[in-house]
C-alpha cells in the first residue's frame, strides 16, 4: 500500500510527470529508430510534443535537479528524432 501512495504522490509532481513523459519519448524514439516508418516517426513526434508540454509545465513549479535532467534528456531525444527525418 505504501508503494501505491508513493506512486500517487509522484504522479502529482510536475517534475515526475515530465520525467515520465521523457521516458515515454525515449521509448518512442527507440522504436522509430528500430522501425523508421512514417507511423513510428509520427508517434515519436507526438511523444516529443507531449514531453515538451510536460517539461514546460514543470518549469517554474519547483527548483529541482530532476527538471534540469528532464530538460537535458528532452534535448537528447529531440536530436535523436531529428536524425531520423
């Protein structure tokens, strides 16, 4: 039950949400790299947009190193995705 509460608290934290979006983006970019079809690239682009919004929403809500890490990871994934185009 404690684990459930921790997950609930994390889901309410904008930085945690941004990090989760980055994780999903990373997975989508990896899939697009493995299978560079138009559909996979589009899914990765959609994940990128969601991650960008999530990171933007987290910005200013907290002074947490996690946000800096999320921003850095977002840039890395954006570059990887651009390389597929």
